[in-house]
C-alpha cells in the first residue's frame, strides 16, 4: 500500500531517489548557514556559492515534479482544506493507530502526541518518510497533531501541496537556533 501510494504521487522518483554520494553535505551546510532571515520575507531564496537558490513552493514543486492539484470549484488542495476544518483527533487516531491506542492528552485534555510505537505499520512507514523528507524533525518518537494530520492526509490519498509543506518547514528550521 505504501509503495503504491508513493508511486501514485510520483514521489518515488524525486523525493526518495538519492544515490550514495549524490548529496554534497558541504553545500547543504552552506545553504543552511546562509538561510537565516529574521523577517522571513518572500521570495524564499538563499545564495550558495554565488548562485541564487529558490525554495518557495512553486520552485520546489517544479524541482520535485509534483504539481499542485486543485479540484474544480475549489481554491486549495484537498489536504489544505482538510487542515482548515480542524479534523477530529479521534478520527485521526482511529486511522493511524493500532486498536485501543491514540493520542496522549495534555493537562487541558487536548491531543498532544501519538507515540510512534502506537502507530499502524503503514502510518509508521509514512511517518519515517515525513520525518526525513517532508517535515524534518530531530524528535521522531512522537507524532504531533500536525504530523498526524499530514500522515492521515497521505494515507487518505488527499492531494498535498508538497512544495508548500517543505518550503514552510525549511523556513521554520531557519528561524530557530
């Protein structure tokens, strides 16, 4: 199911197909070092070794060959519309977790996180891909509500603006120490 959806989205070609040695770590570090922009102004771009590198959603979608698909009569992709509706955490947990497991709640009773070990195998697989390729995180044992929404959207075959997600994550990372 994972492989089929990865191929349906055409993510298997550009998002996960890196040969050993194809990533120059020094250039990646220079990109990150030059990235900080306290005003987070657009266009999202950075200079690396004299070259202007754009990382706005359109540039990333073009690079990754992942067009934004918007249904007729709508103005946003399905996943973006889904997120605006504030999805029910119980519905997310029912689709992502093994039976009897779900979100841990904070002191106010609001959903805080799902432990990685409580996810189904399919949700765990998508979480690994999302942590490493879509929305990087150094803390991978827990699934936040936002990450759960992303994994749910992917599993439910919702169209996703991948360039927007990655561009936003790059900007968020750049604004933190």
